C-alpha cells in the first residue's frame, strides 16, 4: 500500500510538469509502469495523449510503449499499425536504449502472423542488443521466443536458448512468475528433443516449487498442468492424473485446457464416469477447444461401445474443423488484403509506373497466396480425415487385442485355479477321468466372466431364458475356449458327446436355421 501511494504521488508530479519540457514525460512514465507490470495504468496515461502534437521521436516511443502495455495486458500484438511505426524509427537507431524492446515486439508480431524467419531475425537482434545494454529482461524474453520458434526446426538450438534464459534470469534475480515460465519452457523444449522425460519432470517440479512460492493460483495451475503432461509422456498415468487434479483445483478462472487435460487423464486411467463429469463442467472458449472437446467425447463413447454417440461426436469434430479452416482462410484473406491496402497507400507516394508495377506484383502474390492457402486447407482436411480413419482402425484393433488378452488372462487364471491344465495333459481320451469342479469353482468362473468379459453370463441369462444352470456352466467353458478334449474330461464324456451337446444347444439359442455353430456363436457373443 505504501509503495502504491508513493508511485501515485510521483506519477502526479510527473504529469503536472510534463508540459514544461519538449519531451512528453508522460510517455516515459507509461514506460516505467509497463515495465513494472502496471499495464492498465500505462494505457490510461497513453490514452490521454494526443499523438498529433508529438514530435517523431515521442510518437515512435508512444507506439512502442502502447504495444508493450497491450502485450502485458494479455492482448496479442497481431496488428502492426503501432509497432510498425516504432520499428521504422528505432530500426535505424541500433544504439538507442529502446531498440532491443522494439525488435522484441516486432518479432512477436511476426511470430503471431506466421512469419517465423522475420520473427527470428528480430528476436536475434533483440537478444544481442539487450545483452550489450545489460537489459536482462528483454534478453531472456527474446531467448524464450526464439526457443519456441526453433523447437520445430532446430531442437538443440532451442534447448540452448531456453537454458540461457533460465541461467541469465537466475543469476540476475527476477520475478518468481518468470522463473516458472522459463523453467517450463526449457522442459517443453527438451520434450520436443526427445530428451529424458525425468529431466522434464524435474524441471516442472522446480517450476511448481517457485509457483507455490508466488502464491499465484493461475501460475500454480499452469505449472501443475505442464507437470501432468510430462508425467503422461513418461507413461505414469497415476501421477499425471494427480497433477492434473491439482491444476484443476488451482485454476482460478474458466480455463478449458485445465478441465480438458483432467478429463484426458481420467480416460487414460479408465475412470470414464469421472472423465465425463469433468468434461461436462468444461466450456470450450474457441473453435479449437470445441474440436478437442468433441474428439475426447468421441473417444469416451468408443470406450463405452456407444458407436452411435461416437459417430455423432465425430461429425461434430468435423464440423468445427471445417469452421476453423474457413475462419483461418478468411483471416488470411483479411490479413493479406490489409497488407495489400497498406502497400497501395505507400506506392501512391512513388511514381505512377512504379505504382503499377507494384500493384501487378501484389495482385499476383496475393492470388498465389490465396490459392496456396486453399490448397493447404484441402490437403490438411484430407490429412485429418486420413488420420481419423487410421485412429479408428488402431482403436478398434486395440479393443480386439485388449479383449483377447482379457479372455486369455481369465482362461489361464481359471485353468491354474482349478488345476485343469496339468490334469488335462495327463488324461488320455480313453480314461475319461472326471475333473471335479466345486460350486465355488463354478461361481468364481461366473464372477470372473461377468467382470472381465462384459457380463457374459448375465447377458446369456437375460436373453435366453430356457438355459438352465448346467447349460450356462457348459457354455462358460466354451466361452473360455477350453478344447473339446478338456470339456469331455471335465464332464467324463466323449468328445463326440460334447459336440452333440453343442448341436442341441442351437435350439435353445435360436440357431436352428443358422449356419453358425454353437461354439462360434458363444465365442463371438
């Protein structure tokens, strides 16, 4: 409270004397406030300044500080109307104290508009100049942004930049929130490079430690969310779920990613009901969120064998994918149209012949870009559809393999439990020695089949009322794929009698007119 009061008094004094000098001191005040994470206060001051009365140097500074304040308020710098003017001024003054900051924010603009090469150039200039001027905050921010871009191109360089940001910031001391995000960025870069997941987990734990010290619920929530991702990569679903729960609890606002992440890990842990509950409390805030939401709902529906629901959610996913592609294309067209308009305005200042040449070039380039974008959208959609079909095949195969493993495990367990395996091997077809199974054994077989094979016995009882308890026991052995010889030994009958019994079952199972055998029907039921 005392610090805030002193800041307000100083601010009032600066504002009162701001008109006495040639330089508008209010802009410098706004710069100090923006640097101190008081972006809203900085914007309030800047909004009271008439730019038309500012000299070029002050106007360039105004544009840069306004961009900084917007960025620190959480707004993306995706419009270059201000930062471009600052860049045109400071770009020719590399020794100016604001040069590094200007390069950094120009780089952020390029990064947001998919101009990676231009963005990297700006961030590299910002890094070099900030280092020479001992501006460690800007240097670390630029290094972080470089590492984010380089993850997909040069992972080793990305990791080196991320490490440099962490080391510089730790040496010079800084805000806990920035320490947290630099550590998480380093961990993420290492995960892109396929480094040891334990290293990523360690870095994420360090980030969580600093986040807890900051007592900022949003930072804590973000740290636990990244930690859950790294545990997921490691394959530790239990710890991943635990971290996702903490991230969800600390989440201060309506953050879709936290609820979605928690639901994902519940699905991985086969806690379908909890996953459905978590996802029901999650609201998508964008088209990308809707795509992720319906894709996860589709996965849950598949796990529940709800094929109708899965198809419905797949259609919803496709709808939002198409919508996103359309909006991306529209945004691109608007962006390039805006760029075209700016170029037209600039070329009007040159000669008529140069204007015509530039116009023709711009029209050709814009047309090429639009055609390229349309092609990319079409290719991307085909790729998504192909991947979706491949995923469905993989999921179906995984389900078949999982079910087969369940049956095999149950069969081995049963045979081991009642000592059938060794007994069957010792029995000769002519002996017909009876293997005795107690009521407890039969009960355990029934419970096991119901719990691991989709309530097999319960479904049989409900659908085929004529089946007796003895019938059900006989069919339980068929379901377990016990060979004819084994079943014959258990009932002390011949193998032919086993086959005859199976044939007689066709009537009770409604298979008299079917070419499907009783054994085939029961094994596939």
